[in-house]
């Protein structure tokens, strides 16, 4: 199998897994519903077992995605190189955000009432890490 074909398979598998996990988030009720912060905290606590499994699978999807992008990055030049490089960086930021969420949310939620600033910091960091990739990808789309 050629390197580009391998990259395509990896990206397709990663994308499929990401889409399946997004659908699972919808089924669980995490997305598609507006909640206040206290309601979101309550929802995460009540559904942590399912949500953490979904988010772990999403991390795997992004890892497959990035592996495909890394293969493509090696064979490209010019603006295509920049697109794949930016996609890899954005994917890493999303993975870091998920890993922080998976690792820090449970302890931060446990001490939410006694130390709400801890949860606010964790949540703020995760939100920032999610916003950066969207902005970078939007700039790339506008530039190309």
C-alpha cells in the first residue's frame, strides 16, 4: 500500500471514529442542549462514565487523523505543506484539550464546591485549546 493511500485510510478511519463519537455525544445528550454552567457540571458528573469513554474514543480518532496528516506532510511542499502542518498542530491542541478534560475534570469536579476556581481554570484552559484550532483553520481557509 502506498504512503498516500495509508494516510488516506488513517484519515478516513479517524474521521469516521470522530463522527461516530459526535453522534454518541448527541445520543447521550451532551451536545444539542443548552445548559448553564451548574447544569453542565451536573450532567458531566451524572454521565461521566459514558462521556469519558466517548471522549477517549475521540482522542483515538484524532490520533489516527494526525498520523495520516503526518504522512501527507512529508510529501508536500508550499501551501499544502502549511495546510497539513496547521492541521497537525490543531489536532494536537484538540488532543491536549481532551486529555486535560479526561484527566482533570473528575478531580476538579470533586472539589468544585470548596475550590471553584480550580474547575474554572481547567474549564478555561480546555475552552481556549478548543478555540485556537478553529481560528487557525478558518485563517487557512480564508488564505487558500
